[in-house]
């Protein structure tokens, strides 16, 4: 799977990932705008932001005015180059590709943790990148959702071997708590999808064949993503 991510096939036309990440831009940006509004509303914005798995830079673009600085990591050099073309410092690789000792006030990781084979180790590495008092926001497909129960084995997030661990709010919160974070709270993460993708999954793609302008229109599906936030404790001498 690492080779798939690095090759860029994950974003465009590969067997795993997105049929076309670019064609989902409108829905992804709509999703990210709401995420950013919620980051601002909860007082998590204003400082330095790191995004894990930046793709083409859509989230960073929506977040740029809410933070002092934004940057990201991305496994695909092609995707990272696209994000850099928008003006964002996105490094190719994982956390180890960042400068040693570089820390942030907010780390955002949306729909990444379900890909991670060693989540406890990954979480420790994420938390090490937070400044004392900094916030981590983690979002992932909700394995306890009505969608998963209704669709059973047809649940779209059962993407093997792409997704290897599944979470609900309790297990996601436990992951943050075991990594040493405090103030673990639910974080609202509404998710929009392109009309064409929903119609295709429902076997109704023919409905949009004569309405091309509607294919990329975002449609909000409730309770598809679960997200939590946690704060790195202040250290002795930091006022906490």
C-alpha cells in the first residue's frame, strides 16, 4: 500500500483510493470548509497547523486564513507537488520528513488513521509534534454508524487492504487518551460527497448522465465520519 500511495495511483484511477480526487474537489472543499469553521469555533485555530496526508492541498487552502501558518505531509510526490503549486510547504513522506523538533499548535489528520498499521506508534509520533497545550483532531470513517449497520459488508469504508483498522468514537478517544492527550472531546465532522459518486454506489448513475452539471455537486451524508480532539497537557512551567 505504501507503494500505491507513493506512486500517486491512490488519487487517480488506481485499484485503491479515489477514482479521481480532482473530480471530488468541490465536495472535499465543502467538507474542509466546515471542518475549519469548527476548528475556529472551538479555539483550535490561530497558530501553526500541520495536516497529515495533504493530498492536493485542498484542506490547507481552506485553512490558510484561519492559522498563522499551514503545512503538511503527503506520501505521493505528485500530490505533494500539486499542493506546493498552491503555495503550501508540503513535504513528501511521513512525519520523519519534517524538520527535527518542528512542533505545531494544531495537528489535523482526516481519514488517515484507518490506513495505519501501528496506530499507537503513529499517535505517539503525532503527539510529539504538538506544542504543550496544542490540539490534535483525528477523523475517520465511523464503524458504529447507521450506514455501517445498514450496509453491512457493502459499507464503502470496508476497503481492504487500504483500510486496516476501524474505529468508533469510544475507540478513537481511547487511542488519543493512551497517547497521553487530555480533554478528549467529540469533534463535529460533516462530510460531503459528489452526487455522481453517491449515484454510482446506489446503482443510479444513469440519473446523472443527462445532468452533467450536477455530477460534482456536493451532497451531505450525516454520520459518515467520527472525529475527536485532544490536547497535549501543559508542562511544568507552562502555567498549567
